[in-house]
C-alpha cells in the first residue's frame, strides 16, 4: 500500500530517510546542526539535504549528545508548530541566546567541529523579515554557500 494512501501513516514508525533525500555532495561542504523532526539532525550546508552520521564519523558519546539534543529541540519545536497554549513560550525558547535548547545545541556544534566544519542552525520564525545580524554577537551576517551565517559564532540563521 503506498504510504500516502495509508490512513494510519502518522501512527507508524518513521521509515529511514530515502536515499534521494541524503546529501550527495562529494567535496565535503560544511554541515549544519539543525533539527527538523528527523532522527538525524545533520544537514548539508550547500544542498540542505540530510547528512548521514557515517559520512562525518564521530565518537558514540557525541552521537548520543546529538540524538538527545534533537529530541530536546523537538519538544520546543513541536510546541511552536502546535500553535496552541505554549507557542509563544516555545518560540521565545527557540530564539533566546541563552535558552537551554540553544546553549546545548551550540555546544554540540562546537564539538562537531572537531570532526567536520559545522554550524548551528538558528531558528527563524518567518522568512518575511530575515535577520541581518547575528543573534549571538550582533555582527552583520554574511553569505556562505548561499546560507546566511556568522562564521565566528558558527551560526547559520534560518537553516
Ligand atoms: Zn550536500
Ligand atoms: Zn556572531
């Protein structure tokens, strides 16, 4: 049965990321730590597709840290998507420089950098008013691989 015809699709275990949704860039562009409700929070800076962890290679404790950050982040992200009672609170958490979700994420991005150039994907609520300054240091953002970044802070805004 095709998945789109399955009325219970959302109640099933997620299937692995399809091959066509994985990054195939051959020159190792930087990666972005960004949670999009998938099980692997690593995306290619250039093609924005998912990067498999074995394509980078890092120790198991860092894999555990990335997985728990991903789940932690999804809690806020889902409350924001839910648009209910906690939307504003969740958005504030996702936007605040010193919120636990951003502190833990930025720390994980720093650790990822020991294995591959990596940036932290900063939440942006809409595309109507793109950020022009870094949420961490306030410097003007620049372009890298068509993404809007602060290189010293290892942040990509609106990834
Ligand atoms: Zn790619
Ligand atoms: Zn900065």
